[in-house]
């Protein structure tokens, strides 16, 4: 009989556990509610968001946001998954636009050369040499890498 090894996370306690299932077993699916929200502001380790359809404001702690924190800028849109009324995870768009607020002047150089640029969200990324301060660029939120000029 086939066995499947899984790593499961308890949505309430955040604990992970390795569990084996036989192919004949069934698993109850968690009933998650999913909605889009816009980022408003931060208050310590709590972040405030608003549902653009209902105007309801929700609070999400920094530990739920994890790496998404570095991509939060006012009015940024993201998707929140909730279980029994508590936010358990967030998803960012695959690509987001950010303004370059500081970098060296544009220059000519070897093809494929990069320089550091500081973005409006205070993140530093490697960008091509032709990018200048004030440019809008697209960042891949999964990797944090430069994608293209916006």
C-alpha cells in the first residue's frame, strides 16, 4: 500500500509535524476564507489593512506576514487567508513596482553588470547600470530580484 509523507502546519499553534498517510485515508480540508486587502500603516509589530470592498480594517501581526513585510508600501494589495477569523498567511502579487530613491548615476559598462539601488520600501536590490534615481522598477516578490524597468 502506498504511503505519502507530508509536513503539516497547525494553523492555530503554527507547529509543524511530519505525518504519513496511507493512500486509503482521507484528510479533512481546512475551511479558509480568502480576501484581498490594502496595506494602511504599521503600529509596532502590528500591521493594519483594509478590505477595499467592505472598508473593514484588520490587523495582522508581523509573524504572520513573515517576508512580505519588506514589500509593504502604502496601498499595496495582498491576499489574506484566514482560519476561524484569524489571519494565518498572506500572498503578495508576483511582481510589484517600486521607485528607486538612491543609486549611482547611470553608466556604460560590461553587458550584464549590476549596481546597488535603494528602493522606496528601503530595500536594496541589484539593478542594471542604466537605472537612475527616480526610475520605477519591477521587483519579483518571491526572489526580491529586479525584473524590468516599470
